[in-house]
């Protein structure tokens, strides 16, 4: 199964403990020995680039493979390693508990030197050439892309109608809310304007206050002296 991890760290976290430790040791050694190398994930592999792809690491079910772009370097050290595939320029490690890190480190350093020489000569292999050398099918190795199915024909038309109806309803609701807030919404026949409850209630309160104030202003003050006389006469009786 092709890994869909976007970083080498996420790729390592998805591996079983034994392969995770072995892969992490190789990744760390490559970053340390190949100064300036750029690490990334491509085609489900951990890629290391220095003026183009230089190494690639792959974790199998029970092994680990190191792809080397500089084929002459692999041929130079093939007698010191087991699991070397000279035709495809990669090394297969079956015993993950006994990695020949000293030999692999020499391969990494020699590969960096060979790559710098290629850059000076202007003969750096392309990524397509390396994938062909490593026998990696670019289309098969790429993680499956997420596809979105679009409705066509009648379903698409029905969906469009539903969206338009929803938009009209939202617009009408917004207009009604604005009219209610300003007290200018019309009645069902569209002729007699009415006001909202809040506006109506405020108007009633103001009318009552004005009426009470007007009535109080017209009422004459009570005759205070007449009241006092009548009270005194009642006491004498």
C-alpha cells in the first residue's frame, strides 16, 4: 500500500516499531552525511534531493530499500554489502537489526561528491530517468487523488432550482426584517401600512402621556379657602 503521508516524520510514525527505528537511523544518517540535502515525500517514498533526486528510502513489509541515483557508487561498494541490485541501483536490507551504517555512510558521501561533479559538468539525471532506473512506476506509485463527482443533467438542474429558491427566501426574510425594524411593513393587500408591535406600543405610551398632561393642565386648582371655612363651621356646630 502506497503511503499518503505528506512528510517523512508522518511516514515514520505510521510504520511498525522495528521498521520505524531502522528507517529513522538511515534518514538521520543521510541528513547528517549529505549536507544541504532536502527531504520530502514523493510516490510513497522518502526522497532526498541535492540538485535533483539523490536518494530514496522505502519501507517494505519485512525489509527496507535504499535507492541511489549514482549507480557507479553502488557498483563501487557492492562487494561490501548484501542485497545490492546493481541493475536498478538500490540496496535491500533484510536484517533491520544489523544495518551496515558504516558502508551506507560511505555510499552517501561518495554519492554527494559524484553529484557535485555532475552538476559542474551539467549532466544531472532527471527525475524521470531515475524513476525508470529504480523501476518505479510514477502513476502507480502516486497516492490516489481525491475526486469530487459533480451532478449533471436533471439532478444538477434540480439542485440549481433549490439553491435559487433558498436565495429568494433568504432575501425576502431580510427585507421583511428591515421593514419590521423601521415600522414600514405593508398589510396583505399592499395598501395600508402598519407598524411593528414595538413601534405601536411606543406610540400608544406617548399618546397617553400627552392626554394626561393636557387634562391636568385644564383642571382648575381646588379652592383651598372654601374648604377651610366649611371645616371651621362644621366644628362650631
